C-alpha cells in the first residue's frame, strides 16, 4: 500500500509539472527562448507550487526507491546505496534542499552550498523545468566559492526514466485497504487529539 500510494502521488506530481512544463514550452517557442531564469515564460507559472512539487517529488521518490530496495535486498545500507545508484541527483537534492535545507543542518557544505540550499528557484532550460540549476558564486577571483556538487534535475525527465523501472504497466493506483491474515487479531489505536483542543 505504501508503494502504491507513493507511486500514485509521484505520478500526480509528474502530470502536474508536465502540464505546466508544456505551457512553458509553448510560450518559450513563441518567444524563441531556451533558458529562462526569471520573468518571461516563468511569469505565467505557479512558481511556489513548482518549488514545492520538486521538493515533494524528491522526498517521495527517495522513499519509494529506498523501500523498494529494502524489500528486494533486505538491508538498510544496501537499500540506501540502491537509491543513490538509481537517482543520484534526486538524492542529493533531497538531502540538501527537500528534506531540510543544508543551511539549517550543514554537513561538509561550503558557503555556496548553504546559500544554494535555500535557492528554490525553478528555471526553464531547453524544454524542461529544472530545480537547483541556478547556484550562487560567492566572492571573486581566487576567493571565488562555488557549490561542491551539481544537484540540478528535471522532475519530468526523472519520472520518465523511472517509469520503465517501477511502473512499466502504466501509472500506479493507490488504494485504501488493510489486509489482515485469517485467524490473526490486530488492534488499532486512533488519535485525533489536536482536533479536539485541550
């Protein structure tokens, strides 16, 4: 059920971003634009939603791949290595932007890495909407500081590459069901304490 729901959500994010990317492609074609960082073809898009969509996708895709790896390999370390092999840029983006901004939890990050972690701009480049494609260069000359890793990525291209691996039979469908084996007793607790006040 967890994989089905994650897969359904990832597909929904893909379709949403693909449709917005299509709008940007039409506008870019009319204006003969290959790269847009601010304004122009990007002005017509819900950039806050796109920024969040990339972050949601990165976290959910990593959860999907890691659970798949864990189910197949039965070991946490190997499952993490599997995710890093399948989607290395998405993992880095998840770790430095989507799960938490590196600036709030730095680990072997330089000043440019920390600044880049909160630069959640989505840019248009050669027909795709991309996250983390715009990164700061701090200082000048010999003191110039650049990000240590390129974590730019296209959500639509990533999803299209994952489809043959995870969903070759078509888009996944989530469901709401609990399977309880025969002659098994299971108890559940329900909690909604934050809805009733104190």
